[in-house]
C-alpha cells in the first residue's frame, strides 16, 4: 500500500498532530510497512478465540475503606512516649526562663 504525502498530512490532521518535513518523509517511508503488519495481524485466525474485556481473568481484591490511624490511638501514643504528671498532663522541658513567670505577667 502506498500513501502519498497528501494522505499522511490528512491522517496527521485527523490525529491532531503536526509533522515537520523530516517527520513527513519518515512517515511516508515507514507507514506502509506498519499498515502491512496490521493487515497480517487482521488475517490471523481468531474464530475459536472468545472475546475478552481485559488481558487476564484476575480480579481486584478490595477491602473496606476505613480510616485507620497509622500510629494507633493518639492517647496511647502520647502515653508511650511522654512523661506525665499525676494529672496525666505531659511533662515537657521548660521553654521560658523563670524571669518570664512573674505574677503580674511583666518581665523581671
């Protein structure tokens, strides 16, 4: 099968692609052999083959979509990594020095 440059330009327009002059020449040389190969594939006997919707009979295994914390229960996590006082509050290092802790809120 021979294709003219006009045919290839029309195919490129239908495919919504633009071709440079070099690409046009390359397609003019390569496209006939590609179409010949497709014609060979079309002539393969497929009468005994049942139609398929996919490549395999495999089925996706699905699970319930549930929210699961990757780290576990936040309360248990905090208890595992933080020291707590008698009330259960976390004990953290002091951030401000003692002169910020005046009763009236002013700096000493």
